[in-house]
C-alpha cells in the first residue's frame, strides 16, 4: 500500500528531460543552468502543501536513475518537461517511466514543446494529461484534484483537443524557485557564462516586448510582466545566503528593457554588504552609456546580445528591429563601460544566401566580442517565421530542419558554415592571448583545459577511426 505524505499532500516528481548532447564549442560556451520553470512549479506545489522531488536528466543522463524514486518514494504524479530538440528523448523517457508506474499514478507533460505542439503529446497515448503555458496554477489544481484530472485553464486530459492558452500569471506573486531541490553547484556553465567557480540563473520578467520572428513565444505570451526590484533583490540575497553562490546570470530575454526596474535594482545592489558578480541579456539598441556605467559599478561583468545577422535584409526579414551598423556602436559602448560581450549570431534563415551568411561571419569578426556564439537557424513550430515559410521540423536533420526550397544553402553546408565560423573566431592567436590575459579565476583555466582536452580527444579519435 502506498504511504501518504505527512501533510496529506500529494507526492509529485518533476523531471527535466535534458537538452541535446553537445560538442566541443557548445561545451566552451556551455551555459547549463537549473530548469527554473520546473523549480517554479515545485515551489508552488510545496506552498500548497504537496511534497516534491526534482530530477534533471542533464545529470545524470539516464532515465533509469529515477527508478529508485519511482519504486521507493512512490509519487502520485510524475511530470515530464519537454523541449522540441529533446522530443525523441522525452518520448523514450515517458515510455520507460510509464512502464514502471502503477495504474493510479498520473504521468503528465508540460513545458515549451508541449505548449507549442500540444497535440503531439495529447495524442501520444502515453501521458494522462498535458499542462500547457505557464503552469504554476494548473499544476496545483491538478495535484489538489488527484486522482481526478480537472479540465480547462491549461489542463488537457489526453485524447482531447487543445483549449485556449491559460492567462499569463502575475510573476511577482509567485514563490521563488525551489532551488533547494537540486544540487545547484553541479551546474557548472562554461567560461562564457560565468566569472566565478559557481554561478546560477534568475528570471525577472515574463513575456517579451519584441517580435523577432524566429523566436517561439508560446509559453510566455501576452504583455510583459515585470517583477519588482525588491523581489529580485531578495531572491538574489537568498541565493547567496542559502547556496553560497555569488555569480548571477539573468536569463530573461532582455533585462535592460525596463530602465526603471534595472535602475532600482542597481540602487539596491550598490548598498549590498555581500557583493556579487552578474551578467544579463541586452539588446544592441538599448545600450545606453550612462546605464552601462551604472551596471558596471553594480557588478555587471558581461552582457549577452543578439546581433543575429550581418545582413540588413535578413534582419528585416526576421523582424529584429536593428541594423548591422548598430552592432559596432553597441560593442564600442560596452567596451567603454568595461563590460564584456557575448554576441549571438544565427546562420541559415530561409531565403538567406551564402553571401549573407558570410556577411554575418565577417560582422562577428569585425565586432570582435569577447565570446561569439553561432547557431544554425532552427525552425521552432510556433515561431512566426516557421509558419510564414511553412518550415517543417525533422528530429534527425541538422538544426532539426526538414528540407525546404527556402533554405537556399542546404542545411549541412549551413552547419559547416557555423563550424567554420567558430574555428575562425576562436582560433585567432590574438583572441586567445586576449582571453588568457582576461582570466581572473583559476576555475576558468580548468574549464578551458577541459575544452582543449575534449577537442584533442575528438581529433585523435577521428584520426584513428578514419
Ligand atoms: C533560460 C533559457 C535557457 C537556459 C537554461 C535552460 C534551463 N535548464 O532552464 C539555457 C541557456 C541553458 C537554455 C538551453 C536550452 N534551451 Co532554452 N531557453 C531559456 C529561456 C530564455 C528562458 C527559460 C526560463 O527559464 N523560463 C522561465 C520559466 C518560468 O518558464 P519555462 O521554463 O517556460 O517554464 C514554465 C512552462 O514552460 C511550464 N513548464 C516548464 N517545464 C514544465 C514541466 C512540466 C511537467 C509542466 C507540467 C510544465 C512545465 O511551467 C513553467 C512555469 O510557468 C527560454 C525562452 C523563454 N523566454 O522562455 C528558452 C527556451 C525554453 N529554450 C529553448 C531551447 C530549444 C533550448 C535548448 C534545447 C537549445 C539547444 N539546442 O541546446 C537548450 C536545452 C537546455 C537544457 N540543457 O536543458 C526553447 C524551447 C523551444 C521548444 N519548443 O522546445 C526556448 C523557448 C527558446 C526558443 N528557441 O524560442 N535555455
């Protein structure tokens, strides 16, 4: 017989599926951080009196690792997160978990891919229900109603068709993510995403004011919802107090979008007795010199910006709202402020020519950020550009790109372009020297050595195998 938890709440196991496996350059820029979405759900469940365990299948990678939890702790409900690039893994995990569950245990799916491609999951005949959109409220409703599955407001029992996406939540009223449920110090992002040995992430607003057509906004749709500076500051204080982590990565789409809240936060940070380092996302047209100087004084060491393309036509096509020339100006302002920059570039948009791709690589070398990250364009199903060009998703193709006449450069050649851009950027002797001089922390040297070791190992393996 199952034991009931002490507070008569339900036992809820939340599983993050893990991301796709990564190669050398992904590792160099490895940016792993705890799954905040799942930790937000966990804190809402705990606040409602339920017992929660969280497993992130990024570590360990195998789904069998949760077997003891399923057998000994015996959850009432198991929730599996979803990400489109991990679809095959998610389905494999779901089948394996299902096999081990008694009939009265519910298996549900949720998260970005279950929100964008809901019917793939509701029709799969594996899950009992899909929770889509922001799920803090719906998951508590589900746990409270167990074993009955309620309907509507973000909950779809399997076999039924999707309803309207639930109302966005007021992000300031939610409890902080339940970070105590994961070993935070196991998340050791690569050198591009940290400055100290340990760093962790925080989310300060939901929704995005911009309309870049390659981005999927299914989960956090609707108007932007900001948290107050006081709430963000308190969460950071608890991260330092409870976890001893003094390097914070703001993972929101654009922290710099609300000058008021950023200004208030900076004022609070400035008087902190226990200082910390931080990095955030920005936009090249929001790089205000005065604000950058204030950010630097408050501990900001790096900003991540999406330059995306070196072609004005492509930037218009994807509704980025910026021009290539602004990237150089943004870099100049960041340098004057003494803040490092990670610049993101995307190669292989529909209708993009080889020449336009070359312009992107040239711009990345010309802007010369501290770190450059090149992505092969991926056609997420709910992204407006995928719909406009009728782009399909293929789990097994490079960049998950089903063939389309609008990819003027075939996907394998576009992927080669990404790989060659990485080599051209990172293997410049001047760049290597500059990075080595910029190192402030011995742990970064260990990370770089691990990257170099992995690179050499792969080269030797390739030579032996060929
Ligand atoms: C921060 C971030 C990251 C970080 C941290 C990821 C992490 N471990 O959490 C980094 C940089 C590491 C990252 C990596 C990746 N990411 Co990312 N990431 C984001 C970003 C910007 C914010 C995510 C976040 O924290 N949101 C805040 C929380 C509160 O929202 P949430 O996670 O969506 O969770 C809510 C709901 O989705 C739902 N929910 C979430 N999980 C579950 C699980 C269950 C069971 C239920 C019921 C509900 C539920 O409830 C949550 C609370 O409301 C989003 C874009 C965005 N603005 O949302 C992209 C995004 C989620 N990432 C995306 C992708 C694809 C990836 C990668 C697979 C990219 C790659 N090719 O490697 C990797 C895989 C990560 C990994 N190894 O696990 C896509 C997902 C698209 C899709 N359809 O799957 C997004 C939407 C960006 C995009 N392309 O448009 N990412």
